[in-house]
C-alpha cells in the first residue's frame, strides 16, 4: 500500500512515462519466499481500492485469494460492489500449494467471474504437461470469461505452443512482461519474438510486472523499468540497466505497438486511453 503522497508521485511517474492505467495486483510473500504464507490479501485489496478511489481512472484492482479459502468466491462477489475490476490467481506459480487450475474450488471462482463479468489473470506454465490441459479445460468451460495468462503463459522458449493455444481459445490473452520471463529471451531471439508479436498483437498487452514494496523510489526506478521495456519493443538496438551490452530490440511496426500498448487492453478491460498512452500492470 502506498500512502496518498506516494500514490500521487506514482501517478506523476505514470504521466511522465505515458502510462494511462496501471493494474494493482496483490503479490503474496510466498511468491518470493517458499517458507512464507499466502496471507494479507483481504487487507491489501482494501488498500488498493483506497488508491483507486484517489485516482479512479488510473488504477484497476484485481483481487486474489488462495484456492483453499472457501469464502474467497463469496468475498470476491461482494468486493465487486466496492470496485474490484477482476480476479488474479497464482496457481501456476505455486501449483503444489494452490492445486489444480481446474479444481472444484477454482471453478467456483471462475463462476463468480462469469456472473460479474470480471476478467481473470491467472499464472499458468503452459509447457507443464498437467497445467496446460487443466487450463485448456477451463478456457473451454468458461467461454464467457476473459483469461489473461501473463508472461506469455510461460512458453518463452517455445512460442509455437502459445500460438496454438491462442488460435484455439478466443478468450485467451497474454502480456509482454516481466524481463526475466520474456525480455531476456526476446533480446536473444528478436526475429522470432518480432514475428510472434506482429501476428498476435490483438491478444498481447504491455506489462512490466513491477513490484513496488515500501516506496516508489526504488532502484532501478519505475520509470527506468518502463523505459527499458518500451525500448525493447520500439527500437532495433537499445541499452538499459539490464545489461552492459547493447541489446537487440524488436523494432515493432506502429500498428503492432498501438495494439500492444492500447488496443488489446481497451477491448479486454474497457480502457479508453489516448493513442500515445500505454497501459501497464
């Protein structure tokens, strides 16, 4: 949770870097520390909603809860009245703890999303021999729900797998972040990633997947992170804090950039942004 002053500074950074809308996603400590717990999510969503109330057009809030929280679906339904914009799940990241993507408890969560027209962001490792079939069953059973499988759905080393999934499931979307899951691979295989992004720009959204802990004054700065991710997409060669070397960029054509920065998110999340602005989560 950022204080009102820090939230104002964050919005100022968004203005400087052309970010129209930022998504606030709770990140439980367990995603960083396997010995930690999946906790605090009910308190965090209230803090995030408070940030959204300060700047209602700049933030979208996605509520998370673990699959073993039997009250989670009910709480999610009630939070719709308070302004949540979607649901976020981490099953693919901590699959051994949270269980199957197509479990009975997760189906209850997806049913809430369907009833209240909430998009769902869910981590899935699509190269996993069990996770992908589980997820594809969900995609087929909840055709009315929009699913975002972030970080290219974990297929950064085999983009053809995701291309097949996108062709099969019209309710599936993905994003371009974070660096260690996407950018680091794209700079080493620029032609392959460039072709993939051009072919599927109507299903891909810009993302940095940046975690802000106690302050927005972290190193590297949020502006530097955003700038590096944009340079990857926009330039043929670039340098940033990620490497001491000059790196290959994707040099995407303007229509592809417009879709990734704006068009896809506008359709998926109903965001109306200036054509020169970007959306980020």
